[in-house]
């Protein structure tokens, strides 16, 4: 038999024993399952050994021996001492295996009170709530319980603006209220998503529908015009939810500027606003909003209008960890980043009894445009070669240059190639530039991406069909969870295929281009007024059935917009109850579909006779 040398065998046994000790101190080991049947990433907190490199093992073992010698264990109240101040973050180094849970209160030796926001590589990152500012070396211990805020009771009026800073001023001082960092709903209490949340934005409801209990990520470059950006689209979606689903309670996490805009909006009345003034406050506000929505009963929609503060805090934590010698491999960093974000994304759920919490998270995405000194009216092929573009992209650019086509920003945007100097992951930014977006996208149940080229082309909203989707129901064969209504599914089966076929200008047939233009005209919605399900179904049915091909092909954008308005008016006049019935039931029977096609053909025939 094969025998290992004694020294090697002892080394292996020691490492196995240490790994078992690390796993023994894991927290939150119960996995949560995504509403559509796929097991979600589990947030497992390992002691530093589990994520440390081989070079760090000796130091870790020494720390563990010191902890054992001092009599500390996982039930100890000590959180070590303050080892770093990084902006809003107070960094603690708790004893090995004693990492506190998110939201744990912290009692500093000089009388200050804080709360843990998250942990990473054996360090606890807290924010101070009150008392004297914590200083380096100051001892810290666990406070009494977890962070609670005086949140409104479920039966109170569902409206008003609340300052997170004011709420935090009473935290940890016996103010009572609800827990902020609540445990995620276990799988045993979850049910599949089966009811849509109608937004009134046709492109969203058709291409990336949102189910009640789903998490949806809204990605948009910050360079987009304000009217085409993520905040504008989120506002439109909130207006649609307020109009078509008033029973859904709305909680919005925003800044002071966003709160002012909300008060002027159609959906502001009847919404609760949590206003954060700093990055740490936004982390608390996002969790508090989810807890508030979960306690409310029924269906609730939580909107976090900017996740950038979370990324800034995470990067600060990475920087601190590296300065303290806690360096991890890239693949381990990605896993920890997913765990960090999943504390928020996994708050979305649908529970037994039908209650749900839906999340809409706004995240800035990389721009395809160069900025500052790198911006140019035209680029040379050497600029792309120096920036390290892929050979595939360089081949396409060489072909254009050979034809005498200038490599201008508009040309690049049409090709979907980022400009040199943009810092885009597919350009000179490298994969690390978009790693956080990738991790977020892997966690949520769907994502919507807004495109700079589409916005420049006049699309409203500029939703990229190739990069926007919902995963609810994907891969399911038994429970068939769904985020959209049966009526919407009936008229969008071929929609994505029609749009994709026309995306390739070389292989696209003229008839495919005409059909795609008709579909795009229906998705175009410059008027911010929400559109009912019945009206959306009528327009999408006409486009995907090919009834609008010729009419749209012979008209400009303004004339097409008027044509579609007149079509809806004609259908409503001919069958006043048809579209409202589809909206109420969410169904489109074969008889209703045939009736709808008949009215559409009659209207288009009259239009053709008048124009002819």
C-alpha cells in the first residue's frame, strides 16, 4: 500500500483539522433557494484560514493559539479592538471564529455605540452610531442584541419621508422598533413566483417582466441623459405600479435629492422614503426598507436607487484588508463579493400565504465612451491595439479602416465596441472593471440594461433587448413559476427572436428588418404615461403578427406614434370591454385574440384607404 512520509501525513492531518475548525464557526449555513427553483449562493462566513493563502497559515494558527490560550471562544463578547478608521468605517479585529453577524451592536470602551455592517477576512466593518469617536486600539465588545430602528408599524399610514440619520440617533438606546438586518426567509416558507408586477413600461413588461417577489437589477451608465437614465426608468416603473397595483406598498431608499424628486412625482404620494446621507446609512436604509416591507404583509416593492455606495464600502474594506496583510485570490474575492451583495438580493421573496418583497436595485454600469483626455472625435487602429482590445474586435476595426470608414464614437457605438480610454471591461478596463456587475447579475432574478447607443438613436426607454431578461421560470418544468401574465406571454413568444434576427445587419433579411422595426415602434414609449396590460397586448399582437409591417415601414417616427395611438382608440371604440378585460384577467383567449386581430385589420385597412 502507498504510505505518505510521516511529516507529510501530519501536515495534511493538521490542515484538515484546521479546516474543520473553520467550518465549525461558519454562520448562516441554511441555504436559500431562488424562487424559480435554482439554489441561490449561500453566504457562508469562514474564518480567515478558509480564505487565506498558504503563506498566511502560520500567522493564522498563531492567532488561534493565542485566542485559545486567553480562553476566548465563539460565545465571547469581545470584538477585539479598533485596528483602523477608514472614512465611515470602524474596523475591528474580533477573536478568531468570533465574527459578529451583520447588524450586531458594538459597545466601544469609551462609551460609543456602533453597528456591524459586514465582515471580511476576519475583520468586522462597523459604523459608529453615537458617543465619542472610536480611536485606534480602543477595545470593543458585543452590545445588547442587534440593530433596531423605530420603524413604522405595519398598520400605520404607508407614506412619508424618514431620515436614516435621525433614526440611527436612537438606535441601541432602548428605542425599540424593528430589526434591520433580519434573517432571510427560509426555503420552507417560500413559494414560487407566479404573479406579475405590471409596470406600464412596455419594453420592461415584454422583455424583462418583474414578478412579485423577484429581484431585478437596473443597469445604466451614468453618462446617459437624465431623461434616459435608470432613475427616470425606475420612476416610470413606480408610477405604473402605483396606478395598476395600488395594493403593492412602495418603499424607496434614496438621497435627499432623490427625495425631492419623489415628492414631485406621481408615485411619491403613498410611498415611504428612507433618505440616506452617507454610504453607511444607505446600507442600513436598504436593509431597513426590506425589513419594513417584510413586516407590512401583502405585497411590497423596495427600490434602492443607487448601489454605488455598497461598492465603495467594499473597496474600502478590500484596501484595509490588503494593508493589514489579508490578501486573497481573485476567485475567493468574487465569492466574498457575492456573499456581501446576497445579504441584500436574497431579501426578495414570496412567502407562504402570498406575501412578497420585490426588489428593484439601481446599479451604475461602465460607459462605452471615452472621457476626459482620452475622448476623441476619431480613433486610430493603433489606439485599440495599445489598449489591448481582443483580436475579434481588432479584426472588425481593420475591416472598417480598409473601407475608409473613420473610427468615430458613433460608428463604434453602432458596432457595440467601447472606445479606448473608456475603462469598459471589454476595452482597456479589463475584467476587474466589471467584476462587481457580473457578481450582482449572477445573484438577481433578472436585469435590465440601458444602452448609450440606443439612447443616442432616440430609443425611449433605451433598453437593450440583448442584455435584458428575467430568469424566473427558466429551467422549471413542474411548478412553472412566471413573472409575466399569460396574455403577455401569448404575444411575446417571437418578440425576442424578431429583435435578435435584425441585430445582425449582414445576415438580416429585409423582411426581418421591417418586422423588427414594427416591434421596436411598439416598444418605443416617449410618453411617460403608464400603459395598461390590455393596450400593451393589442400593440404587441399587431407587431408580432406582422400586421404593422407595411404601416410602420412607410411612416416616420412621429407618424408611427400617432398611428399606434389611433389604433388603440379604434379598438376601444369597436370593443369597449375587450382591452380592460384583458388587463383585469391577465388572460388572452383565442377568441379575444381573433377579435383583436380583426379590429386591427379593419383599422389599418381604413388607414390605408385614407392615405392611398
